[in-house]
C-alpha cells in the first residue's frame, strides 16, 4: 500500500456544498464530509470549497481546518493508532508504549503517517478509559493496559494480516 493521494472529485464537492445550501455557516460540517471521503482534507478540496462558497476564501477554509484538532491535513494510514497521554495513562507508562510503536512502524520524526500508508499514530489527551490505562485505540478498537511489548505484538499481528 502506498500513500497516494486520490484525485479530487469536484462533483462530489459540489454535492457536499449543495447539501448545505452553500451556506458558509456549515463550513465545519462540509469539511467533516470531505474528511470522511478522503480520510484527510486535501488542499485542493479546501481551495475549491473556499472559492465556491459565497463569503469564504481558501484562506478562511484553511484557517478553520488548522484550528480544529479533528481535521487532518495529511492522509491517514489504513490503521489509525491513538495512544492516550492523559494523566492516568502517562503515569502508568504510555510513553514507552508510544515510543515502541514509533520504532516498530518506523515512523519518521515529525510525521504522523508511515511512508507506506499503513499506519498513522497520534497521541490524544484522553480516551475515556482511565481504568484501562495505559490505553490505545486502533480504528476504534480499544487495547487496554498496554505495555511496549504488548503494543509491538499488536503491530506484528496487523502487519501479518497485510502480507
């Protein structure tokens, strides 16, 4: 799997804009729909929306997209890994888990997605699973009471599934 960026479907973007009557007040909802389709917000899509919705500019769209943590400006991997670094998880060892995952998936410094597009890794402030600390989530599935070794086993399992 490679991290190729799909072509922007302006017809689909027009449908999204139309579904919100082209109202700039629905920009966040429009961006959420775009992210559902592409798994991130392509620059071309933000520029297109900014040029088509009255009262918006591409700069305004980009500003909103970069303000909210829910939006990603780079493609996400097939497996989206979230490691909690909240107080309970941190105290119980989430940093060794995070570091083991970074090493195992060979994540380059400053990047959140592997070059092959298999994994995305991010830290989150809370997963709402403090009693399961340290916890991580992969594509919505929670992995409780993680250790660095257990995280490596989970990653190995995912890699084997994709051979």
